[in-house]
C-alpha cells in the first residue's frame, strides 16, 4: 500500500514502542475490525492496509520477534536500504523482503569491515535433535539394575533417498541464487547486508526433484524400540544417555542422542533414604520385652535380625550393606529396621490375668521415660 513502506509496525498499529502486549492486541483488534472486508466492501486499499496490520501484529505479539525487530528498528543503519526512515517490509520473511535475523545483519557488517562477525548459519550436514524418553522401575529393580525396552518417537533418514531429500537417481544441486555459499547480500555500494539465502535457506543446495517418499525433507517420522541397560543404584531423576539413538540428522548429519529419565516407583515395604533403605517391623509386647530373633524382608530376600530384651517402640537397627549400591559402583548403603511395638486389641481371660499380675509387679525404675515425663509434669 502506498505510504506504508517507510512506516514502522508501531505506527501501523497506532501504539508507542513501549506498549504492553495487551495494548498491542487491543489496537490490532480495533484496526482489524475497521479494515475487515465486510466493513470495507472489498476495497483494495483497505485490503492492503489489513495485510500490513496483520504483518505488524504477527511480529509484535511474539516476544522474541519483537526484540529482534526493536533491535533492527533502533539500528543506525535502519534506513540504509534505499530511503529515509525504517522499512519494515519483509521483516517476517514476506515477499520482497528479508528475514530480519540480527545475526545476518552483523554477519554482513563483518564482511564489510573485514572483521570476524557472528557465526553464519550452519550449512551442509546438520546434527539431529536429541530425544527424551521416560522409564519407571521398581525399587528392587533399582537395587540390582535391569534391562528395559522403551518405544521412542523419532525421525529416521528416508530409506528411499538416503536422507538427501532428492528423488532417487538425482542429487541436490548448487543453489543458483547464492552459488552454494548459503548467503545472499543486498544493498548499495556503500552499505550492504548479508543474509541467509532465501532460496536454499542457508543450505547452499536446492532440490529440483524432491523425493516422493519424504517430500524432500530427507527424513520420516516414526518410532523405534530401544533396550536400555539401567545400572544398579539409580534414583528418580537419573538421566541416561544413549548416543546416536535420537532424531536423524539432515543432509548427512549425525543423529542426535536419546536421554532416558528414570523414575523409581515408591515401594510398599521400603522407603529410600539416599543409599539406605528403611522399613518398619511390628513386634509384639512379649517380643520387645523379652527380646527375639525377627525374620525381616530385604531387597534381595530375607535376613535375621536379633533385637535385645527391652527393645522400645521406634528403636532402629542397622543391617550393614543391605541397602542400595552406588550408581558409580563404589560402596553400598545399609538397611534400617525400625521396630514398632504393637499392643493387642483383644485379650483372652488368661492373658488379662497375666498382665494384671505383671502390672502389680511393675517396678517404676523399669520405666525411665515415664518417670522423666512425670517429673516434668509435676514441675
């Protein structure tokens, strides 16, 4: 639309450069309604105005795009492309414009002054993305280590074109727009901007006959099953790396990695305390009073635990080396057994008589905790 080429996006929407996201959105909705074809009867000038408004809003509503736009807008070279003022056309990659990548701009300045500028966009092979998966195991599996299979969505190199993206029997060709450099320059004799080539997008190659199987992308979306060796001693949040099991690379680049995040499911008997494990064992009053040998569960079976005469409820005992191994293979934790004295809820007549006799024979000196409590209670 005439007159809008040198106006910036804030002017198009009628807001200040410090406007909030909400102010920008309200201004856009008001203008979009004003210039909507239903309101203007299909007026061509209004249609062009609406396109410019949409382009402005598309940039300013996105925080990252807006930061880049503001940086370019405030650049002392903003008007160097052949006219006064700042020309926003093509900021979002529209027709006739350029992608406003600030790295591209400083890349051009580096070329101009012979300096070393920001690294140009990657050309040639591109490594594949890393992929993350999750596995849940039991505490007992964490104690011994385990092999698990996991199905992972990922991209794989197209088998028809071998990942080139070109129809079998053909090859990608050198980009005629940038002569294979992946960069394109524009401007005047005194100033120019180097940018990523808009035709090959920095690859330096173009595909004249795309592969029919992958539509020229060189990859297929799918999934595969991977077997993971989970070492003993892992805890929730442990991240295991499987090199080369991620997404396929582009243009012959290496595949990414697979990271498997482990979750250890809570156990019904044991509670993890770092490398140690703890469990609670109920015992009878008689066992606690007289002492006993208890058969207690462990992560790998059962073990005998001897508790002494006069064991108190809540007292802990340690079984050395029956905890979890170190994930690095050095040392092993312990198993902590906490004893809980369980009082019977129902007594036979004989049991009741025995306990009454026991109570009559009680020696206060045999209950130091109770004596201490009574001393504090009575001041």
